[in-house]
C-alpha cells in the first residue's frame, strides 16, 4: 500500500506487487540470470525501477505511477559532482568481467558521478 501525502484522510493505493514479491524474485540473481529477474519484475507489474547509487535503495513503479521504495542496502556513498563517462565505462566493464562485487561497483559509479 502507498500513502499519498497531503491527502486528508490518507488515500491508500493498492499495489499489484509488494517488496516481499520483489525480494523473492531477486533471490539468486546473478549476471547470467538478470534477464529472468527483469521479466519476473514485469510479471509482478513493475513498469520500471530506479536504483540509487548513493545508498542502494530502489524505487519500483507500476504502470499507474504508484511506487514502493526498498530500504538502503549499504552505507551512504557520496556521488561526485561531475560525471566521468570513461570512469563509469571502466567500472561497468570491470563489473561485467566479474572483477568487482555490487558494493565496489556502486562505489566506483558514485566516484564516476553516476547517481541512479
């Protein structure tokens, strides 16, 4: 359920999916199975999602614009003020080759100025 701020009384919107549904879909996701995970999210009714590099939380949005946010999953990473496409590419390449875990990859993206 999502509470719409500013409404009196609060309006409760029913979401087709829960964070528990998303957690179940995420179990065991690897580089090889990320496509299956994305299909599972779509099947749950997730239209799109955005993961924030700064603390690892994600916002999941349905087709009507209702959203759920997950809890942060790591310490706060300061995102650089200026983006470096080259640094982001190097981080992505290293991660794709299995050289970094999610947390190191996220920190490298933050250092490269990538926020989400």
